[in-house]
């Protein structure tokens, strides 16, 4: 596998680079090479594209053309093929000694049938590096002024232990997702690379009270939990944990107003309600709140804006998100409601080289989720100029989700 000629996934270029140049590099230096690699080495794409007469991939000149030319896939394709049909048939031992190690996760079965998803160590490394950058960017000014840090692109090693100090260094974060849920795993990797200790929930099926007691026992500085919902397939809901906290009125609790050491709330899997978000920000005065949008198939593909918490900035890096029109296979216009197509297009080897994925590869995977995407290159108050993903409509698009399927991470 040839390495991609692109910046490191921890480089803030992905967040602040010139939009036209960024789109060109994403398309020509990563997406098209990853697509050609999949067509050549992945059994499913080799047969699928042959059957649909997909040709001249190398001549695709824009993301608009990419959406029109490359057929999207759905959960139906995943369910009707063996997982290994989506894995490159190559010898990884030449590029990564972790050849035989795969992270295996099942989707939640919200659409009827759980699907096995496999990520290689290379995939996991690339995803976690991208996700780390989404958090680090929020602290860029703090890093610069407090630590007299001078930013240099690509200064990370893949282990991350030698990386610059962040406000998360030395902190203790408790994961309240189910032990086998992919969110706990990817966050544990991310937060360890940022210098934090990560505590997994005490058992596979603890009560909300058990999780709260664990948080108090270890005097954690932050918590990772699904915000709220109707069932607890993902884990213990943050809203329920906070309700116990308020009812006990202990000296140590999950409120920065009373416990200055408690500073971080992380969430994923679903949009957070305005009521709960306002409670965290206003009533509990939590200094740092971060949410991610993603999937078991691709992991975090966007992260909440530090200035507009209801919006998600695309992460780029290891993944690509495109919104297609609801009624035809064309790229939606900026701010037009459409279906989300996600692609896992990158991974990272032990030497820090960015490569095509070596676990299951997903190209133009329709999640069934609806959303709008702002125009690339629009400056945001948070400092980024990446597109904003907003107006997520997972309940409204339940029929589409059932048809296409995506268990969010």
C-alpha cells in the first residue's frame, strides 16, 4: 500500500486549511486512491463495481461527480455479505505487525439485525488520531498562551505519549457506555493519547447507581455517557446519573459549581436536547462539553462546535461525509436536507504514514440519517472553517434508517 500524500490526521490543517485546496487534496490524494485500492483488493467492491460497470474512477474531478458516479451501499449490502468481503485481501505483515489483530463490534440492532464490523489496528490508530485533534483544537489558544507552545504541524508520534500537554493531561474520565460499545473503546484510546486516565464502567450491566458510585469513588474529572433516550442499549444515560447526583446532595458531585475538579462531559450516539445542554452549561457550569457524531462503521466523523454546541464540524482526516439529495444520486446543495453518506478512507501505520484502511472498508455508506451541511470554507467563531453538519433528523428518518441502517458510535 502506498502512503497518502496528505497531512497527518493530528494536523490542524484539516480544520483551518484553504477550503478549495483541502477539497482537492481530500479527493485526489486520499479518496480516489482509497477507492481504487478498494476496487482492486476488496472482494465486494471488485464484484459490485464490475456488476454496475463503474469505470474511470481516476478521472473523477469533484466530490459532486464522486456522489453521482460511485454507487452508495447500505446495511442491506453488509447483511448479505460476509464481513471479510469488505476487508482488503492483502498481506498486512509487510506494513504492520498487528496484522492479525482486529477490533470487532456489532451494530446495536436498532434496525432489526446486528452487523459485525471489523477495524484493524491501523484503522483504529487513524480514527483515534483524528478524534484527538477534534478535542485538541478547542484548547489551541490555551495551549499557546499557557504553555508557551509553538504549533508545528505533524509533531505527534502515533503513541501520543510524547505529544504536547493538554488540559486533559492527568485527568480521570469515566466511561458509562456499555463495556462492549465502540464508544468506550475509541474514547479510551483517544483520552489516553491526550494524557488522561480512562475508567470503564464497573460491569457489563451495572445500575446507574453503580456508575455514580464509581465516579465518586475515583473522584473523576469527567464522564462519557449517552445523554438521554428511551432505552439503555448503549449505556447509562447522563441525564439519569445527574438525577442521582442532584438527589443525594453530596459534597462531591458531578457539578462544576460545587466540585471545581469536575470539568468535562463527553457524549456521543445521539443529539443532545436543548434542555439537557442548557442544564450542563448554566445550572452545572461544566467548563468543557464535547459531543461526537459517528457510526460503528466509521467512528467519529464530526464533533460539536465549541461556540455553537448544536452544530457539528466535519472531522475529515480518516473519513469523508457527504450529503446526497433525498430523491436522486446527486450531492445536496449547501444547507439542503439530505441523506448522509460516510466513507472510511484512511488509516495510519506504526510509522505514522496514512494509508487506505485495512479492516472493513466503507465507501459511500448511506447511514439512513438525515442532515444538512453548510458550505465548506465558511469561517466559524471557534476558529475552524470546515463544513457544519446540523439539523440531524434520526427519528424523522426512521424509515430510511431501517432500510439503510447505521448504529451510531
